């Protein structure tokens, strides 16, 4: 795994499959569609089944799609201009444009009101969390830590951001206010805890963990209490997402 893209995917510990060089399979619900990446391209499929539709056709890697709350736009990461950056397109594939212009930016996450996008960048020679307006303006750094900060996700009320962050050589789930203040550690385990995602009511957080020796999906209260494992299928556990009703 020598490319910048592969290295970024691995160091963020997205899943066992991704860490071994597979494509990103993180999904993003956009209205009645689910967007996902496979083989370096972005696809969508109806949430109630049906044929999938390919949205991008480039020789580059297009990964990590994130659908806007109103279902009209998809943010994603691509190295089509030679380095991994965050791009934006309409859900009908029109209007594709680049939002960031520094090496390497990836893993966009929309705020619930659709006005801001959090993302991961190593523009300061370390993987940190940043936020920008949905048009790419006002890019601002949220974290300043010698470890790795990745996989941002907004709380349903838009007031907090959870992340899979590395401190002292170990990945845990942390939460902070949307302006980067008040950081608090939610998990404390020697195994990797990463890819948090809030339940629609904001009361729980699902995440992936390797605390039992293999990746699995866990859920805990939003304050970090009562973590419990949901899957027991080894490498099947990664990149969790909630149904709209939270069930």
C-alpha cells in the first residue's frame, strides 16, 4: 500500500477490508438513494432496492461519498487532479467541482443543516479535522494533535462532532463541539475504535472496533457508557450507518 490514498485509508483504520487495500464502501443516504464507492467510482442505488447506477467515470479514485441532508448534492473525495481532494456534485452528476486545494483532503461529512462540511486533511503534515462552508469557503482547522484525527460525524442537532482519533498510539472515539472545543474521550480500550455515527435521535453512537481481536460493529450511549457488540462475523464489521428511524 504505497499510494497516498491507500496510506490514508489504512491509517484511518476504516475497516479490515479497506485496510488490506479494498475500496471504500462507506455509504451516504441521499433522499431515497444510497451512494457508495466501488473500484474508485461513485454509485447510487435506491434505498428500497433496485438497479445501481454509476455516477462517476474517471481514471482517478473517487471515494467516500456523502449525501447532503436535502438529497441534492454529493460530496466526495477524488485524486483526479493528482492529489486527493474534496469535490462536490449535484445528485444528477452535474456541476462537479473541487472544494479543497491542498494535499490530501478526504472523508467529507455534512452538517445536519447542509451549510458546512467537516473533512480530514494532512495539509499541515498531520491528519487533522477541518470544517468549511458547503461552497468550499471558510476552511478552518478543528483539531491540533500529533496523532491522527479521522472519520468525523455530526450529531443530529449539529452542535457536536464525533471522530475516531488516535492519542498515544491508540484509536478511540472522541467528541467535541462543532467549533473544535471541549474535546472528550468516549471509549478507552487498547483495540481500535473508529468510524462513529450518531443515531437519528442523538442518544447513541454506533462504531466499529477491533477490541475483541477482529473488527465488529458496536453501539454505546452518546456519553460513552454501555458499549455492546452487535456483530460477530469477523471481518464483516465496518463503517456502520443508521436507518432513518434509528431502529
